[in-house]
C-alpha cells in the first residue's frame, strides 16, 4: 500500500530578489515500509522534498496523497495536526531545546498530540525509548552534557515518541564521527524493521546506501532511482 504519493509537484521559493524553481513537475510514490535515501548535490532540493513529504512545507502546486487521501485542501492547523501524528523528524544539528532535560525534550511532541496520555503512560513510553536507544540514566541530563551521537539518539527518541508511521531524517549523520554515525544508522534500521516504520533520509553520506533499500538521486528538478 502507498503511504504517500506526490503527483506533479511544483515547488518554487520566492526570495527577496529571485524566484527559484526547485521542482517543476515531480512524481514520487513511497510505499509503507520503504527505507529510502535521497542523494544529490547541495541545493538540488533534498531538504525541500523531505519537508514536503513531512508536511513541514507545502508544494506550490500539485497533489499530495497520504494513505490515499488528498491533503492539499487542508488548513495549516489540520496539516500540523496530521504532521504531529504521522511524522517524526530528525535533523543534522539535532534541534534539541537546550534548557530542557533529555526527558522533557522527548516529551514535547506528546504534549502537542491530540491523544493525551497520562503522566504515567508518558513516563513509561519515554523510559522505554531512552533505554532502547542506550540513554538510560540520562533523562535528567541537559543536551550540552551529551556527546553528538547521544544527542542524535535523543532526537531519534523525540521523533519516535508519538509512534509515527513515517520517520524522516535530514542529514542525520552529518555532524557525527563514523562510529556514532554507524550507531545511529543501526538504530534507525532496527526501528524500520521492528515497527515497519517507513524511513526517508536526505544525505551526502555514502555509508547510508548500505542500510536502505531504495536510493534516489535528486538532480536538476528530477528524480532518478538506482536499480
Ligand atoms: N527558504 C528558502 N527560500 C528561498 N530559497 C530556498 C529556501 N530554501 C531552499 N531554497 C532554494 O531551494 C533550492 C533547494 O534547496 P534545498 O535546501 O532543498 O537543497 P538540498 O539538496 O537540501 O541542499 P544541501 O545538500 O546543501 O542541504 C536551493 O536552490 C535553495 O537556494
Ligand atoms: Mg539539505
């Protein structure tokens, strides 16, 4: 079954002086359980594509279907609501909130979810995630007390806490040494396998090819998939 279909997507950015056309007419189908890496030169549109798939940004025109439902006509609030439920996002620079503890950072998306869990339910879910990601005992620490690899694992926990169907990562290993990058990719792979989470990663890291099952190149506004 298709999780997301992009049909004839056009995306332009209107800057202060110039308008850039990133995609003119883009088609892409992502199936449930896909594990995809986007490659392409800097400025080719990988992050733009990820943000549209993750409902962070909207196309200029064209259709996006989510589990067969058109979502174009939804309001910004409805869009944000679906994003919170469906999508977990991981970034190169972690984007943790520095004056919150690790526990509080992971809890944030739960507080915005429509389905409200009790304190105990939140605590149980967060403790389990932190343990699975090798962060046991770090719940009361602050982000600046962790290594880069640990911070990225906190970001993974935060991305997973609402149990999303779709996990997106924009250069998740870009700020990590090779060992931490391998650890992060092993954890993402495990999440993909265990929960059949659909995973899409934008990256320059050639190692990530070894983990995914679809490799797609973004180039001059079009996509080319490796056989
Ligand atoms: N907010 C914005 N306003 C104007 N132009 C933008 C904006 N965001 C991206 N662009 C333009 O869109 C194009 C695609 O950018 P994007 O960030 O998607 O590339 P990328 O493939 O992720 O690059 P990188 O590998 O450097 O992260 C670039 O030409 C960029 O200048
Ligand atoms: Mg980018």
